[in-house]
C-alpha cells in the first residue's frame, strides 16, 4: 500500500479582510499552492482535516482557525484557498495582528486520514516513537497509552496522553517590540529566543489560571510517522485548548517538543493534572536510512542522510566569489563576499542571507549548476532535524563573529571543503564549546577531497562520524612524545604499544603529535591493532614535519602555537609516554611534570623510554642550532618576526646576525 503525504505545503495570506470584530479577530484568505492530488482528493471526500498554524506564531499566542462560514475549501488546479481568522490571545503582544501582511506564511492543511491512522501504538513504541522520560533500561514514564473508538472507522485505536515537562517559556515584556514580533511572524520559531526565556518550573505546585497562555514542553521523538496533537487536552471539562501548531513532523520531532496551551475555562487547574493527547498516522518515507533510537531522538544530520559523493556535490552550487551559502532543506541561499570580509558590512550581508533562507519555498529550488542527482539529494535533506535543518556551506570555516551571527539565527551546522586545515587556539576552543554544550549543539564538518571523506569535529579533533563511538569507548589514552626517525630508536615504543594493545584492546587509545618519525610509527601500529589514534599536529611544514592524514582523529594548530598544542595533548591523554629525543621532547616532559605538580593534570605514571643519552643528544642539538649558517639565521629572522607580529602586533623585532657569541671582559 502506498503511504501518502498528509500535510500540504505552507500556506500564505493571499488577502486580508477588514478587521471588524472588536475581540481582536482578523479575517484572511489563505492560499496553499502545489497541493498534492491525494490531499485535494481527501478533502473532497470529506476526510477530516485541520488548519495547523505555524509553530512560531502559535508560540507567541496567535490562534489560527478556519472561519465559521468558510465552507468547503476552494480548489483551482493544484491550489487550495481557505477562509480563516487570526486571534491574539497574548495581551503582551498589543496590536500584533496589525503586523500581518500579504505573503506571510501561517500554516498547513493536515489530513487526518482514518485509513492511515496507527491503531496499535505499542508496535511503534521505542522503534519509531520515543515518548516520556527514561526511568530504566527499556522503561519510560510520563505518559499513558489510552484507547478510543475512531468516529470515522468505528475501530478501536490507541492514542497517548503526555505529562508536561518541568519548565516553561516565559515572555520578556521589555524585549517585546513591534520589530521583534514581526521577526517571529516572518521567521517563525527561530526568532523566539529574542523575546522569551526558558525557566524551570515546579510542575506539582503551579496552576494555570483562566485566560492564561502557557508555553511548555513534552518529551517526544518521532521516526517515520506523524503525530497530531489534539486541540482539547485532558481533563476535557477544564476547557484548555492547544493552539494550532499541532503537527509533529517525522524525523524533525525529537527530544523536547514545545506545546502552547490557552485556558478558556472558568477555574484554575494544576499543571500536573493536564495531559496533552496525541494521535499517530503513517507517513511517506522517502529514505532508506535505518531508524536508530539515538538518531531519531537527536535528529538526523547530513552524515546520516548523504553519501560522501552527495556531500561533495553540494559544493558544486557555490559561486567562486561568494563567502558560502546557506542550505535550508531545499533552499540554497548564497552569501556574497563583501570587499572587507571582516567588516560590519559582511555581517549585514550575512543577516540578509539568513533572513532570506527562512522564507519557505513551496517547491524545491534546484540550483542551475546542479545535476540530475540533486532532486534525490533534496528529498533526503527534507528530513534534516530541528537545529540541524540549516547548514552553512563554504570553502573555509567562517570568522568567529560570523559563526556567532549564524548561530544566533538558529543555524547550527557548518560544512567546509578543505583538506587538512590548521586552526588558531581560540577557534579550537570555540568549536569545543559549541559542539559540547547542551544549549548549542553545533556541528562542524569538513569534507576532504583528497581522501573523499567527511570528518566531524568531536571532543577537540576531526574524525569520521562513525568513529565517535570508538572514541567514547576508550578509557586509557596514552600520549606518545618524541619525534625520532630512526626505527631502531623507536623499538621500545613499538614493543610497548604491542603489549598494551593485546592487554587493553579497544579500551586503549593513543595521542601523538600527528607528525613523522615516532609519531607516524605509533599511528601506523595503532591502525594495525584497530585502536583509536588521535593526532594533535602543528603547522610545521617549514621544519619538514608535515602532519599525518591517516589518523582516526586529527586537529592541526597554526604555526607558533606549540604551547596550545601541548595543552591539548595533555588534556586529551591521561598516561604520558616520553621517548627521549631532544629539546622538543624535553620541553613536553617538563610541561607534563609541571602540570601534574600544579594538579592541572590527573596524577598518573610517567613512562620514560630512553634509547640514547639525553644530555649528550641535547649537547649535539645545541651545537647544531648554534652553527653559523646563513640560511638558518635568515629563516629564524623571518619566521620569528612573523610569529611575534601575529601574537603581539609588534612591527619590528630585534634579531641577531650571530646567534652564537661570547661576552668578553
């Protein structure tokens, strides 16, 4: 049996009627273009349907109804027209209805097809439907499965009744202006953060009073099924109504879903008594991706839906002279590059592109440069979930100010085309904060054309998305210091890794400097044993230390940031192994010991591997550095001046023509 799409494209205001009602009711004619044959046929067959308001509008207290005298929707070809009305239930909004204009997108037509209704909810529970709070392995609480007789089929069907979560979204009166309300009307839910705050709530001792609007949440995630929230909550006689944003979309509904309740009754009621009722319907699923519990709850991402070839295909629509583009499901919005890409004008250009990306297109906008595969790609992207539904695509990660501007707009995913990039310390720390904070949930992705692989930033380094689970299983991270290139000198390290790998298996991981010599040998050995290998490299190509590209995880710092790189190595590892090499290894050992002394690192054994005489080797290195070679003097003068200018802004740095000199009396 073919499963049809039960929801229409977004509808917009085609005509505003003169506002005659003194109770803040605005009449309007809505246009739904390109509606499927199935939906038009279902409405003609008088199957039940609703006019579901747009989520952001409902969450500020705008109620959307079909007009009492609207009659049957009018159909013209593939278009549907309905008469509806808007009501303002939030006294803080003032004359918000005056802000609605022709072209504003308000909601969708939703067919609640009795033939597609899911009768046995238990069959889907914890496979495609995840509800409530986890209270133990395989056990969830905070909801009831109830039964009713479907009025259209006469069959017994399940529905669920859900408790509210212990928090709410409170409006900030001093943040509400005509401009901020207009942003919500135009952009939807992504603009709501500017006018309200999330606050914890004592659900057991809080009451909903008559004529109060409550914006809270329920805990639910959906796979390839639809959920439709009933307008009437339990208890039914309390006269509490859920506002029109009542559709729970497949794949895009995960974790906490906001609900908007308005008390039309006469008596206050405790929030702990209220239950939100939800019925479920089958959906058309254009994907073949597996329905995994964690992915449904966290939302599907690019790496879940697209192959690497399809990821590479996305970059073909990017203009050479653009900063990048914003992908919003089926919309590709280019971001022009300003003459000064670090100035205020560039930020304004980005804001304009962000605003344009929020305008919903009724049909997929396939770029002219795209090929025939784009249509299938866009179908897959239609189920990108929640905060992952908008993506910045560029040739390099944007400046931190640009990242903040995009993040504030609700964009959370950044995808670049760059092979083995290097980063400043503040950028690495920023990515760590944004990817591992509950409130942000950003994702930084890098496609490498040389290896044809997609890498995701995770706990401080880039790795293939499937390697995240391997990373999390590691308990013992061994940091291997030293840069020997002589295989004989590395034998102690090789023997140690072989013994540890047999004993610890996947619970062991290695961290190294991501360079040649000993670091490469340790990395290659880790790959042979199938244990996780992470390289923390530095841009030292001028010193004949090109970074490895075969590590499971890799992050590379810009030149001159060796101390930041060392700090990263220490924080990732918990068991240091030092193979004496020279001043570089001696510095790493000294920093490691000092960090332990100051209790900045966990106290752990330091494993010293000494295949040669450290101090004799150090004496030879000193002599080599001090040798008066013109090319070394010039190289040090240029490089040290450049690094100090970058770090301190100094225009002139004193250097010496003779690095090896003696003081004479």
